[in-house]
C-alpha cells in the first residue's frame, strides 16, 4: 500500500449526487427532525390537557412568526417523509427499481410533498377566515 | 480450532431469527401512519384557529382520542426504530451507540406516555 500514484476511482468530490440519493438522505434527515418534532406534539397535547390558560399560550406561540416557521418546516418534513416513505414501501414490494422509474418517482415525491404542505396551510387559513 | 470455513459453519443455520422483526415493525407502523398522519395534520389545520372549548371537544371525542393514541403509539415506535438505524450507521463506538439507542428509546417512551396521558385526560374531561 505504498504507491501514491495509482489511479483512483472518482472521488466523492467530483461525484454529482443523483436526485434519488439526495432524497434518500433527506428522508433520513426529515425522519430525525420529525422525531425531534414530536416534542411539539407532546407539548401541544399537554397544554390542551392542562386547561384553557396553558392552551391559549401554546396557541399564541404557534400563531407567532417563529411558531409558524416551525410548523411550516414540520409539515413539509412530515409530508416529504410520508410521500417518500410510500415510495419505500413500493420498493419493498419490488417495484419501480428501473433508473427512469426512480427518477420519475423522485419528482412525484417532491411534487406530492409540496402540494400536501400547501394544501394543509390553505385549509388552515380558510378555516381561520371562516371562523 | 475448527477447520470448517466461516461460510460452512453458518450455512444451513438460517437467519438470526429476530433480525426481521425490526424491519417488519418499521413497515407495519409506516403503513399505519399513512392514514393517521394525513388525518391528524388536516384535523389540526382545521382546528388551528378554534377556541379552547372547540379543540377540547374535537380532540377528546372517543374516536378522535382513539385515533390519536394509535397515532402516538405508531409514531413513537416508528421513531425509535428509525433513530436506532441512524445511530447504528453513524456511531462507531459500541458503548456510545448502545447508550444513544437506549437513551432515545427511554426518552421516546416517556414522551409517548406523556402524550397518551394528555389525550386520555382530554377525553375523559379531567
């Protein structure tokens, strides 16, 4: 192992990450982020169980800019992990392993997660306007 | 010392018997979480600006509470299994790895217990 001049295979530095690889690491990232995000869910449920006062202060925080930013990231992470998770289940069943299918379903996953995120926020704002 | 090759020793013994359980449990919880998370996300969106009483009644109705408890069990189990895989992939030291997995499992159990208690309390109107 002393030779320094041997040709090396293309290193990670010059390797363009395919979209499917990017989505794969994002799946893991969103999974860890959602695990951390369960704290928000627990906190909200605890606030609701704690009575009107604690619930109102929780709602006030969630309605603030910072609270909404957390919820926006949270909802996108959730819908991305959901959509890509369904793709993983399809793979587990043995389908869609061809290169063009993986490419196509990558875009479907992205479009679905963006669409569901927008939809849930539109629903939230529609019900605000109606109330 | 045995003269049999490692492959020869392992052949015919089958799997380690429980290796599939982790993988399978992650899939079962994933399937359960598909309808549960969609339902919950849109329910919270609809309730986002409602007052305390409305939210309390909506979350605390028997079917709602049952679905949320199911969601909590599936989600925290799924999270624990997923975090374990991440630790196993990235943490080299055995002691740190085991401590991270165990710590996460215990913490997630506590969070799950806390949220189930909260939902039960909301449902029975404590």
